[in-house]
C-alpha cells in the first residue's frame, strides 16, 4: 500500500516570498506616473469648475466637464488601489 506525498499539516503554501512577474513589475513602475497624470488632470478640471463663469457656459460643456472629472476621480481610485495591491505583493 503506497500513499501519495502530502504537505505537513500547518505548512503554508506561501512560506516563500512571492516575487512579481516581469509584467507586474513593469505595471508597478508605471503606476506612479499614471497617478500623477490623473492628479494633474483632476486639478486642472477642478480649477476650470472653480471659475466663476464655468456654470454660465453651455450646459453641454458643463455636463461634459463634470462627467470627465467624475471619470478621472474614479480612474484615480482604481489606479491607486492597483498600486497598493502590487506594492503589497512586492513587499511580501
């Protein structure tokens, strides 16, 4: 009667540090630049919206600018979450 080898009880599958793949390392390196670009875009849009004449402009332009701001803020949040996820993986 033969038994198949098994892991000892209590031994974790992640006992070795997990290294990021080349593709993930590149993504991690690019994310700070993407974050900075999004932050600059958001600041530009907020400056535009803060202008006293902004809401007096064409309604379609106002709506499009507000929608763009919302989209950029959402994208920034996603990129920051991804950056944090990859940083955590890299530091394990």
